């Protein structure tokens, strides 16, 4: 999953990943809503490139946290 995200990711692709995690029951509906809200472009007052980099880093961090939680 981390490799799909890459160094930057646009909002729609990030939302698709969150939806896929929800569909595969890797996350709850509540977790999906929280993750989606963090990925909204309106939160980032920056250039598109920087915004997509920040979004990628946040999404990777959330997925890494989920992975850690599932294993412990």
C-alpha cells in the first residue's frame, strides 16, 4: 500500500485508498471518515505539489499506525 502512495498523492486517489481499506474491512467506517477528513485539500494552504506531498506523508503515517495496531 505504501508503494501505491509514493512521494505525493492527489486527493481523489487518497480517498480511493481509504475507501478500499474500508471495503476490505481493514478499517471501520469511523476510521474511514477520520482519515478522509484529514485528506481534504481545503486543509492545506499551499501549492498543489506541496499539498500532495503532505497528503502522502499523512496517509502513509495513518496506514503505518493501522498496521502497527493490528499486529499488537
